[in-house]
């Protein structure tokens, strides 16, 4: 029937009945779960399209963590999806946003237990798993709930570890023992893990000296095919670099290292350890992200000249020290990496310190620098000089973002 209640003639519906599969697949791709379910009731062809594996390879399951009847359906729909289409899944991302209380974390744990158990039985295609920002060290996670969740995750990784290429447990915040137990699950069915991309940023709780743990270094020795590794600086040690050199030199391309003021970062790393890794991992590029670590002495201890650094991000957030100066970092430290540096991100308060000339010289000296993002007090003339240098071909900069210009002396 049409909108006026008149019967639709056969010739009017033939265009839909003969719609090519590629077009029908495209339509289904943009539909949500409810609309797909309704469309599958139209005819046999559309019902078959509903079960096309390509439609269900990628999935993001979000739990908002809010106590309401509306959001309670999130847990039900997550299980429905896995039971119905979990066997097609190749890339899964799970998010838990701001858990409100222990009741919700318990409901999440029960749901995850069923979800992972069902997925482990039905799926043999999963290549990518991301479960981020669980923050398991918070008080809303009771010990019993946390332990059950970790048990479910460990059992799942034991089954699926041989298939996974990518694993992100960013923001899990575990103890060293708990974290190593989870990571060891990946190599349960064999002596080594086949994961190629591993994101362990904030995987361990703050204030832990992970670098001094023999258990952690032993666990990391089970990874033999890493291409990309993300972790905090409090995990870096000479032993870890030696493990990476011995087991991953032929594959390792990227290391993302976060250094936060809350994490211990006083350990001594020998330059020869970095030099050896760079010599054998010839394609390695290292990206550093500093949060509230701005003092020149601390940065100089971490940013050794032997490291093949591609990117540096310096953010001071609430950092404040009347005696602090950014100038030595710009003039003495960062030019050391002028042959490899490609991206720079700065966020700091320089209201009482003019740095325009130093920044301009740094940009000109880094011949491979194509991306520069800054949030600081700068003169408009600085931007003009950068654009002129770019026009004259004296710098490779292609992106200049979020420049805060102001009259420094009136501020």
C-alpha cells in the first residue's frame, strides 16, 4: 500500500526486488540494528542480506554507566548482538563510560562474563579487541567484581590469543601482578604471543615502578611479533629494550611512550640500550607524550640522543613553577632530534617568557618537521615569519594548528 492507501502495482516494487546486492548491502550498512531487523522482514532476499558477514565485522559496544531503564537495555542489546552475529565479528571495541556505583559495575561484569563466554565459543575471526578506561583501581570496583571480570577476560584471551592482532587495554589501571596475569593469557596456547599492536597506556595503576619488576620483563619477553607498542615510561628499562631488540627488532615500527608526573620516571636508561634497539629495529620511530613533566633536567634524562624520536608532545596542564623556563628545552634539547623529528605539540604557559625566536629557529632546524601544534602566548609576527619561511621553502611545515596569539605584556 502507498501513503494514500492504494495498492502498489507490481511494476512499482520491481525496482526494489531487483536491486543489486552491492546497493542493498550499502543501504543495510548505514542502518542501525532495529532498522536492519525490520528490513529483514520484507522478503527472503533482504533477510539473507541481514546475515551478510560484512555488515557485522566491526562493532563498538558502549555502556554509559548511568542508572536508568533506558540504559539498562544496553546490556541486553550487547548480549543479543553477540549471540546473533558474534561469529562474524573481527573488530570489537567495548567502552564503559563513568560507572556510577558498584551495582552498575556488577551488572557490567555479569554482562561481560556472558558476552566473552559466548564470543569465545562462536567466534574464530576476531583480530582486534579494545576495552579502554575501565579504571579498575577505583572504589566503585569491589574486589570480588574486579576479580571475576579479570577471570573472564583472562579466559577469553586464552582462547582467542592465537587470533588477535591488536589488543588495547588502555586505562585498565591494574597492579603489576594483575596486569602480567592478563598479558600472559595471550601466550597460553603457545610459548609466545602473535599480537602485533599492543596498547598498554595507563594499563598499570599510577605510582608503580613497573620498570623494576622482573615479572613484567618476563611477560614482555613472550611477545615476538610487535609492530606497535604503547605504554608508560614507568615501564621502560634496559631489560625491556633488550627484550624488544632480541624478539621484535625485525617487526617493531612504532613505540608510543607516555610520561606523566604521577608515574615514577627517575630510572636510569642507558643510551647504548636505545642505540642497540635503533640499530637492529631500523624502521623504529618513537613518539613521546609528556603530561606535566616540563623541567629541562627531567626531560634531558629521558630524551636521550640515541632515541629515533618522531614526535614529542609537551603539555603542562596545571603545572606551575615561577623558576621554570622553556627556553633550554627549545634551544639545547629538542634540536638534538632535528634529523628525525616530524611532529611537535606544545601546551604551556609562557606569559612571562618570550619564546618566538627560539620556536622559529627550532622549526627551521628540523628539516622533517611537517606538523606543529601549539597553545601558548605568541606574537602575530611569529605566525607571519613561519608562513614566510614555508613560502620560501626553508621549512617542511605543512600544518600549524591552534596558535594562541596575544599581547604578552598586557596579559
